[in-house]
C-alpha cells in the first residue's frame, strides 16, 4: 500500500481557506485546551507528558517529559521556558511552516507547557533570517494577549506568563540549547559544559529552564487534551507520534511530509510521496536528519532487530521511518531533514561544501572543533582543487576521529560524522579523484608546494 501522510501538527498547513489569524484558529477549537489546562494540577500535566513518551523534535530526541521532570522547582528561582525556533540545521525546513501559517498552534503549546512547568516567562528564540516569521509571531502574540491567552490572568486563572520573541543572528551553534541560552542572555553563543550548566537546574540567568523545539511544543496541547497514553500508542512504541520530514535534494517532489512514526519506509517516502529520482537518474546516498548526521549509501544493507529479538536484513530503502531503526543503521533522524543525492553528485565536492559550512560555524571555544573543522575544510578543498595526495584520505578521517567526543557541544560531532561516514563509504571516489588530478598534461604533480594547506 502506498505511503500516506497523517497530518496532526500540520493539520492546518496548506488549507485554501486557512489563515494565521486568532479568529480562524479559535473557530477550529483553538485555545480550548489551554483554558482547561490552567484548571489542572501541574504535576498531573507533567505526568501526562512523561506517559506520552514523546521525544523532542529538535534533533537530539531526548524525551520531553523527562526533560520537564528534571526542572528544579524547589530552588526558589524563577522557571523559564524557551522555544527553540532557530532551525539552523542545513536541510531542515519544518518549523518555519508552523510559524508562518499556524502561529497560534505554537503559542497555545507554549502557554500549556509554561503552565505545566511553572514558568514565569516564555521566550521564542527565532533565527534572524526569519524576518517575516518574527513579525507574524509578534502579531499573533498581541492577538493572544488581547484575548487573555497570554499575559496576566490567563483564561481567568491566577496564572500569568508572557512570551517574548528574540531574534538570533544566524549562528548555527545557537541550535544547541546552552549556546542558545547564552545568546538569549546577551552573551556570546558559547555552549556550556553540562553539568554544571544543565538547563533544568542552571539555564537562563542561571535559573531552571526548559528548552523545547517548535514541533515538540505543538504536541503539548494534544497530549494534555487526549492524554499521554493516547499519544504513546501513535506509531512506533519507542518513538511515538508523527515526524515531519523535510525532503530536499534530487527528488521529483521535495517538500515536507508528516508521517506517523514507523508507518512507512524511507523508500516509500521517497518513491510514493516524493516521486522518486529525477528522470534518468538513480539514488546514490541520503543524509537522514540534517547535514550533521552520518550519510547512508542507497545500496547499503543492514541487520535490523525487531522488538521480539529476531533480526532481518534490510536495504537502505527498507528502513522504517522512526528513530530506533535509523540508530540501528548507524545514523540518526536528527531534525528529520532528509538530503537526497543521486548518481550525478560528486561526493567529494558535496562533503567539501559541508566542511566549509562547519568550519565557518564553529564558535571557536573548543580547540578540537575550532582547529579540526578548519583543517578538514582545507584538506578537502585541496583535494577538490586538484592538489590532493592519497595520504589526505586517511588524514581527513584522522582529524574527524580526533574531534569526536572532545568538545563541549555536539557541533564537533556534527562536523566530524559526515566526514567519517562519507570518506568511509565513498573512499574509492576520493582516491579516484586524487589519482585523476595528479596528472596534468602528462606531467605528475610532484611539487611539494602543492601539499601545503592554503
């Protein structure tokens, strides 16, 4: 049976008669859940979130209910909620559609979550490039404040909480929660060491803080309305709910597709919904969760373990669309930004593009990341420019291995994983490119100056 979409978070997206106004949202039952939420005990709401087993949709996949559970409510300090709308991972394009077309869904989710964790103030950290998104959110918050859904005495209760929208400056590292917190507080976007700077205990202004992604927060009213047990039964038991897959690259129909976790395979998504490869081409590789995840060859085979303990051999196209399956295949779904590459792609050039990006986006705080990303970019640029040597292939892998596990935040791994997997899985292409370029006009390139990293 062909793959299909099951729109839950995207239920309003793309509708011809839909607009972003609060009246339109309320006509479809919007803010009713918030009105009921502020009448319920906070502990019960947090318990429902934990029951849902819902994983964060920002990239790390940490259980949202567990993150709320860690909040230190006895510290005597104010609690803050931050919505991460930075969406800076290349290949990721799911949250912006919610912001642009259904902002009140996000606002209701923020207010429900803020009440549950006892937050006194909520923030939306939006990337600077989303100028129109910032304006839409500001207008939507003003509409919600006028109707008593944001601000003082929400829905006639004693609970008060406002939302402030803050624009970032386009730094990739602000997608990491502690880097985001540093930026939001007015400092340089330097990620912090965890612990002691575990946001649930020492976050914004050194106060207990919860950071949740846009898509994650949009699930909160659904969990509160229908119950955690209901949501936990949607899709894969270990990764319930839907995922919004942003498919880009060389397919017939790139776009965003909301699919129940585990309900179809990668191949079904790319062939049934995305229309398959471009005419006369074939799939070569995919990155499943934004550019920082490990790449998969389209012709790879894996052993996938079923819940009953049995194993079966599958191909890349047979991988079920859920977090656990991709982990078993040596990668991760990350932010669900699938980047598709076909047989026309030069894998060395593709990696060079990514390496240049990560070298530019490293915050520079950690020496392995600051120096390693720069060296990887220079080495692969040398190969692409025709001055590479065969030893550079192993050198690339060595630098990537040196970065992994030695940095404060995951940007180091995000820069190294594409290198490790791309070089390992397409090593022949690297050697072929180097050998083909070593001879120009019949003369071997033996000039030692060609080996310099410039």
